[in-house]
């Protein structure tokens, strides 16, 4: 999921450089949503992973 977030971020940067504002904004929004989702799932996996070890 982090890989998809970085991919959309790169697409947004390239689109912004080439002047495609709408595509850049959409790709940046998708990258932001995927990154937040990644962080949430990462924290949840850390919490549940520690519970099983104890």
C-alpha cells in the first residue's frame, strides 16, 4: 500500500510539472488517502502483533 501511495505521489509531481493541474490534484489526493490508510493499518498491526507475543 505504501508503494501505491508513492507511485501516485510521483504521478502527481510529474503531472504538476507538465501542467496538468486536475490530474495532479487527484493523484495527490489519492496518495494522501492511501498513506493515511497505510499508517492506520501499520499501527493496528503493531498493536495486535504485540498482544499475541505476550
